[in-house]
C-alpha cells in the first residue's frame, strides 16, 4: 500500500487560508487521493478526493501536483470548527480499496 | 451523504467478558466493511477487512480469535472483543464502502471501549 507523509501539526489564524501538504511519492497511476478529517472522539469525516485534476467542493479544494507525487488540501477560510486531524490517504481503484492511515496533520486554528 | 452508524457509542465492561460492537450502513449496501482501532493521540490502525458472506481478512498482528468479525448482511458488520482485558480499551471505528460507489469509504462515529 502506498504511503503518505504529512507534517505532524500546523497552525492557522481564523479566517485565513490553510494549505495542508501531503507527499505520496510511491503513488501508482490508478490510486485515488482522499482527504478525511477527524474531530476528537469522532470517526473520520470525508473532505475531498481526486485522481489527477484539481477538485473543489463546498468544504475545500484539492490541488494535485502534475506528477501526482504530492497534493495539497486547501481550506479557503479556516474557522475554529476546522481544527482537527487531517489525513491524506491513497486508495487503489480495485481490490479491497482499503485505507491505510498515516499520522495525519493536527491543525490548530487560532482565534 | 451516506451514513454509517455504530452502536454503542461507548461501553464499559469487566475484564474477561465479551463485547459486541455493531456497524450499520443506513442508506446503502456495503459489500466491504473495515474495522479500525485508535489509541489516544495516535492514528487509526486497520484491524481487518470484512466481506459480506465470507471470512474477514485480518491485518498482521491482529488476533482473529480475540476480535471476531461477522458480516452477515450487506448492511451490518459486528466486531466482538472476546475475553476483554484493560489493554483492549481503545476507540474502535468501522467504515463501509458503498457497493455501487466503492471509491470512497464512510466512517461510523466510533465506539469507546473501556475494560475495567
């Protein structure tokens, strides 16, 4: 299973954009890139996913490098409710599709 | 979005007893479900993959006789922690893949197990 590397923690000021990086240099051509976030004592919550092109949804944007070896989750205006652990996960497009979680990035949002 | 429900949300049990945790996909069919455990301040660790109607596949180091998984229907998987001990205290989380849209998974809210 391809592995991802993320910074352990990041801080952001409220109302400012946040860019959360993820390295996945061993990604295969058919792996999807998923982002989930986890609030304390809750299960992970889906944020966004993509394959090759950049993606936008109501929660965030996902920017994928041209070589697909890295990606960045962008929260356009961080709020206190965005404080969570963010996980970048790769998933194959066939087989069991299982997710292997890395350490994630703990995002702290400062008021 | 799709909903996965876990029950109970928390449970306290005595050492030596068994505890069953249920995971249900409420508005979709899930051929495959996954069970994770998470210790404080740590990431989720995949324990096993369960497929409807067949035996679960356990990750290396996970005792299959201790963590019994049953996936008898397309909407329900159960994890039974047998002969629980304090070191089994953890946060257990299930996830389910929509059989029609298997690309991403939906997670339950987790079950906090405390063994005393």
